[in-house]
C-alpha cells in the first residue's frame, strides 16, 4: 500500500495538493480531486483518520448526553429518533456518540468535557429545562447544537419540539366533553420545559371549563413518579375520574396505582410519547405523540444547517400533537 508521499510522486503533485484534494478542499480543482481519488483507490491508499481530523480541526463527532438511572437510559422515545439521526449524520461524515451521564455528574459537566477537549463538532440536547445551563454554555462557546425541546432562553436556538400546551389542552377538553369534571394531572418536574408546557395546557383547559385546578400532583417522569403521584391524587376526598399524564412512563406507573384502589378501573387515563410498551398495558394505554415523518432525519438536517452557520431563529420546528387512541381513555365518567 502506497503512502502519501509515494502517491504524490506518482501523480507529479505536491504532498500538500494531494492531501487537500483528498480532504475535498475547493482550492483544488474538481478534476484534480477526482484524479487523486481515483489514484488513491487504485493503490489502496487511505488517509490517516487522526491526522485528517487534526488538519481539518474537526472531530467528526456529534455527542448527545442522556440522563440515566440504574437500568434506565432515557428518555426512551428519543432513542428511536437517534437511530434515524445517526444514519443521516453518517451520510454527512459525522458519527453520533451517545454519552449516558454517570452518577454524580451533570449533563453540563459532560458538555464541558466534550467541548473543552475539542472532542465534538456539535451536540444534541434532550429534555431541556426552562433555564438550561447547557444551552447557555454551548451558545457562549459557539458550538452548533439542536435541542429536543424549547427553553425560556432570550437568545434563539435550534430546536424540534411538540406543542405540548395545545396537546394537553385538547386532551383535557376531550375528557370534559366526555362528561368528566374532576380531571387530574400527573405532572413532571416543572423545571423541565416539556413538563411545564404540558401542565399549562391542562390548567388552561380546566380554567376554560370553569373547573378547579387542585387535582395536580408532581413526580419524577418515570413509572415510580407516576405511581406515587397517582396515589396522592387517589387519596383526595374527591378523587379524579380522569388523569392526564405528562409521559407514558408516568401513566404506566399510574395504571398500577389504579389497580390497587377500589374503583380504579373506572378512572380514565391518557399519556404522552406513544411508547411501544403502552400497547401492552392493561388496559392498552391511550396516548399522544408528536407528529412528523422521520424526526431523526429532521434533527440531523437542522444540526447540519446549524453547523453550516444558518441563523438559529430559522432552525426551529414546533410540531402538532396527535392522539393515539386505545382503551384507557374510554372509561365512563361515572359520578363525575
């Protein structure tokens, strides 16, 4: 196998020209780039990947940090999106790295490590907080990124999000139209934008209908959090006849709580995220999901555009929410 010097000599070109041709630089003519690539293929020459990254000052990596608990890396619905995202990034010469956050460290710590070590060219962020230190850090460092979710940042940033406010307002109004008057909300931690937005949607619908908004309990956005929040609501003197849950995981935990109380099988429930496991609960879980074809490709496209320098305000997508009806929302509103 020839080395770079031998390849350059065989072509009658300088080492610099051959190197820049293989790296695709526009200051080398298209015909020369093609001639160099053909010659390299013929002799089996492959550029050293590490040296190539150093010349380009690119890591050719995109990192996504994922919050983790023992035996759990999430959010699970985003893992499916990542597979499509990784495929499209690879076509652009970028590899996606998933970095679970170790116990005792924060996602901001991981972001700093990647960025300060020049290990990544860009990042994806999930489960944004209303005031998100990761977003502020990446904006300050000028690192391209896209978030799965919005923030309350004054400076615009690229994102893809679902309209949780509209979705949870619609779900609550649908329960009201079915005869429910005590519609409870199992809320996620309110520092997260998605949880706050969905809670606002539930609250707005309740106020539109002239209903009290006291049937709200907050928990971690996991099965255990939903279970404990549901038990809290079920202990109320006037317990809910319907539950609108921030995530499917919380709804699945709430279903267990409903099985543990008399009359729990009469309480309607709906979640959000359309996790595959929801189709196999008892009863099958009615849910909501963000609309859009191949969201992974959309994330990759926005990120590549951000890397190319397009304005952040032009890289924002807000998708509608649609219902996925199964059985759990159809229980009659008895004594509502």
